[in-house]
C-alpha cells in the first residue's frame, strides 16, 4: 500500500509503502483489508502490515491491484500512526 505522495516519487524516484500480506498474524500492527474497502477485491484474506514500511522504486513494484477507498486509507494511516509512532 503506497503511503507517500507523488512529490516524493517525482523528486526522489522512490515511494514509501506498507506491505500487504495474506498471513493473518494477530498483532497490533496488522490492519485487515475487507472487500468493501477496496476498488477491486483481493483474491485472499489480506492484511496491511503497518510496521513494515519500506522505500521502493517503480522497478520493485510487483503489481498495482487497485486502490483503497479514501475513508479506509485514512483509517489505516491513523492505525499506522497509533501503533508505530
């Protein structure tokens, strides 16, 4: 899940993202993604891993799946800030 803005990519050539995994580790850092949150449902049960923030280049991008609706994106960012920072 990309969390940085276009300026970061344009200036630095990278973007910051949170890993999405199908492993349902019950921990305080995970945020479950549900179909209604997404523009396109995932094939498996999926979780955003808020503690796994990394910088990536476009070459490292596996694929774009769709997007998270703004309301839920904002919820995930709040969860990230509460649990990681």
